C-alpha cells in the first residue's frame, strides 16, 4: 500500500542534525535512566557529507529491552509513538512526527551484538569511505525523485545497495578491529 501522505525528501548533510540528536539523547537518558548502557547517533544523519532524509536515528542500548515498554507513557509525553519491535526481533521502535517523522529510536538490548554492531559498522564505514558514501547519497536522491510518495519502492530501491554496504562494513570492521 502506498502512503500518499508521505513526501520523501533527501537533503544535503546538515550539521544541525548532530545537535538535534544530542537534544533528544538527553531527553532519552533522563527517561530511561538506570536501564541505559549507551546511546548512539546512527543512520545517514550521523554521517557527515551524506545526503539523507532529515530523520534523526537514535540507537539506545539498554540492559533489558523488555523494560523499555515500561517507559512508553513517558516517551509519548515527549512526542514519540511506541511501535514495538516493528519487524526486527529484539528491538523497541519509536517514531516522532508520525508519517512525517523527524526522529526514530531503535532500542536494543546490550547482548544483541549483531544489530548493534551492524548499525555502528555501517555508520563508521560510511564516515571513512567517501566513494561509497557519495554513491549511497546519489542513489537515495535518485530514488526520492523517482518515488517521492512511495516509501516501499524507495526502500526496495536501496535494498541491494544497503545489503552490500552492510557486508562491506562488517568485513571492514572485522579486518580493522573497529
């Protein structure tokens, strides 16, 4: 089903994205408190010079992901919609801004090494590999123009590139001990 309300926009990198992350991370720290192990800015907005949809992705790592459900009301109070696992086992996903979201939070338990490492490896790989970063940005920009109101087709268009990117990033991480 095509979501006609969504308008997919890919923008040039904006240095304010890091400040927006820091503001939300502070709010999350205050709410999650004793459960929080670490918190990371992930996704395209965490990579300088990468074109991105202006949606801040945040990955808090917690002791027990099931306890995140206890904080749903407090997360709603600061504008987030709790959506459970939403397709990834062991995750708690929240979005802010509804269909025109501004932030996404992906909570993972600290022993979910695969998901945590995958997100961090891709971010760090793109920071240090400008050719892949630029190619990814161009692909996203082209797909946003081609499918401006169809997030499914936009995502499908990125799928092969992203899977290859994840593979390269994980190999790079293992090889360089990052």
